[in-house]
C-alpha cells in the first residue's frame, strides 16, 4: 500500500509578482555606488533624489531648518 502524496499547496503570491520582486532585488545588488555631487564620497542614489552622501544630505537638511527659522525674523 502506498501513501497518498499531499496535495501541492497553492502559492499565496502569484508567480508574476514573485518574479518581479526577485528581479528588483537582484538589480539593487548589481548597482554600483555613485559619488556625492558635493564632496565626491561614495553614496547610493535613491530613486528621485540627488546623489548626496549622508553627511551632505544632513547638512542640506540642517540648512533648510536654519532658513525656515530665520524667515519669520526677517518679516
């Protein structure tokens, strides 16, 4: 007497979406690091943003904060 093979479970995620996810992960690993446009340090380019290293990005954010705080004083 042979055992019944268990039924193959249906995948939760469709195969097309799973394949797209695998491709998106593989392209992230192949991406070469870019250089910062300000200081030339290595950085990764985020989608839709400038190629800034973390130091220059922080300086830019703090400069925005300084400008926002000084604007009410001038008016």
